[in-house]
C-alpha cells in the first residue's frame, strides 16, 4: 500500500541546525549504525528503512502499517534518542503520498536550506546504497528511490534551480573572502571528506597558498593536500602542531567535538590576533565554549541561514516549476506502484503453472504419455509450453488493463 510509506524527519525548518546534530546517530560507539537501525526496525515492526543524515536534516524513510501518532513517535524517540525527553515538536512526519512528495522535494533540493544544492542527491543515493547493502531495505523502498532519482534529474534538467550553483561551502567561502584573511595567510583544514574537498576547490580557485590539512586517515589528507598544494598531517598530530593559523576550517563526520578549548589554545601558539574559524559540521566540531572563550570571527552553518534566504528568493520561480514536475511524477508513481503490486502478486504464477504442467505430463497422464510415439510426445510438449506462456501473460495483461488507467 502506498499509504505504508512513512517519513520521520528533523530539518532546518523544525530545528536550529546545531540541534539537528543531536539526531545524527553515533557511528563510533559500541553499537554500530546498522545495529541501531536493526533494533529500530525490529521494535517498531518496520520492514524497510533508509536513514539519511545531512547538514540540514536527519531523515528516516521507511515502510510501516502503523500510523505516525504520538505513541509511535514516543517509542521511536525512546529507542534512538532516550535522552531527548518528551518534546515531539521537533519531528516532522509524512505518510503515504505525502511521504513520497517530501522525498521527491528533498532529492530535487526544493526543501534544502540552500535551494538548488545538488549535493543532496549524492547523499541520498549514498544513504540508500549503504542501507541496501546492510539489507535494511526491500522492493518498496527500491521502487521509491528509483522514482526519486528520476524526479530529481528531471527537475534539474528542466528548471534553473541548480543554475549558478551555490552550496553551504560556497556561502562559507563568501564569508571568508569578506573577512580580513588574505591569500598568504595560514589556513588550517580539519577533515578531508566530500565537504572539505569542495572547500579545497575554492581555496585553490581563490589562490590560498599556505594550507595545512589534518585528517583521521592520512592518505585522504595527502590527496587533498596534493590537489591544493598544501601539507598533509594525521589528525592525531594536531595537538602537537606549532605552526599557528589565521583561518581554521573544520568539517568532519565526528559526533563529538574535535576542537576543544585546550586544543584551540595550543593551536594558537600564544598569538592573540583575531582568527577566522569556520565550522561546517553537523553536529559542530568546534566545542560549544570555544567561540566565546577566544577572539574570533566564528562562521557556522546556522549563521549562513540569512545568505541561504537570499538564495531562495533568487530561485523562488524555479521552485514553483520544480513542484509542478514533482506533482506529475507523483501521479506517475501511483501507476508505477500499482503495476509493481500486480507484478508482485503474480510473481509466483510462472512456477506454479510450470509445476502443473510437469505434474500433468509426469504423473496424471504419465501412462497415456508412455503409449505415444516420440513425434506426438514432442507436439504435446510444445502445445503445453505454448499454453503455459499464455496462462502466465493473459491474467497479468487483464489485471493491468482493469486496474490501471489507460
Ligand atoms: N556534504 C555537504 O554538502 C555538507 C555541507 C555542509 C556540512 N556538511 C557536514 O559536514 C560533515 C562531513 O560531511 P562530508 O560530506 O564531508 O562527509 P564525508 O565525505 O563522509 O567525510 C567525513 C570526514 O569526516 C572524518 N570523520 C568521520 N568521523 C570522524 C571521527 N569520528 N573523528 C574524526 N574524523 C572523522 C572522515 O575522516 P576519514 O577520512 O578518516 O574517514 C572524513 O574526513 C557532516 O557533519 C555534514 O553534516 C556536509
């Protein structure tokens, strides 16, 4: 049933971005991410599930016969976020067609903080692949994901929503360029994932030449350092780094703060001038008290919201067109979904008919068959195979013609 599609999400529309970090599941603790999701599936009788964390949302897309009422949400919270308490206002829920619509809008970047940011489609695909490989998903979510990717591609191809691409990173770099930092100043980059790879492209483009990159996995830091012309270091060695910095750009997937007060102080090497600190991670990687304790221009995602709003105004007309396409795709999805239901219902038919044919020839009419010559046996076999194919295709055709609109 299309009504079984469900979404529970926390987004930039329901929470401050720094609070979204609270809902990103910890992957470094005793219980693996897959185990956490398996427990959720089991306890709430969820057959299929996708978990998507990004910088402006945490989203659970799943199938379930249950209604997303307060009782369901309370159970959901108790399992995944036991220390969250009873405030359910932060959760946005979508059910049935509305869940499909939300997923299409997320993928087409209509619902993003920075509308038109294509990064979301990569993140959504990556999350799906990960959940699929861990066998958390099945046929219903596969069908929805295929349609989601198709819709997003159609929106990007037929609107100007992704034109003059902006991203959280580009907005942060805009802020950096507006600050007092110059091309020769020391840039310290922490993290070498997809987001900082994009940061690296901008640093290269604007000809910053004094870059130190720290990452948990050294080869990835080396790769980014090679690209930007910087130097690479292992994250562990950050506490011993004594070359100082003028601008620090931090962005890792760690759910714990990386830049603590002690570490920050040691990185300052006694310098007292104003630094620029950019924290693009959700949850933030710069520990909460640090921006208050030290003199700095602190740029983090929540502060970029105003710039994101200006971007939205530019794209408002394109959002309108995108939503039109999404509604057309939702209509098509209803047909696709019914078609798939029919295919599923009829999926055991070929085997069953083959079995009937085999029983007829080898058991029920076995004696009569023994009296036939080889030529007649062959003819009979071919006639039965012909009938077998018709018996499979005709009911499926009739069902599709009866149920689906012409
Ligand atoms: N993608 C976007 O558009 C976007 C935009 C703004 C903000 N963000 C935020 O940026 C952060 C990273 O996103 P991403 O897309 O760059 O992810 P990613 O490509 O998966 O890279 C993750 C990075 O974080 C490091 N990392 C992960 N867990 C760590 C831990 N426990 N301790 C230390 N380092 C750790 C990884 O190091 P290894 O190389 O050793 O694995 C890698 O450098 C997230 O908080 C995300 O919400 C993303």
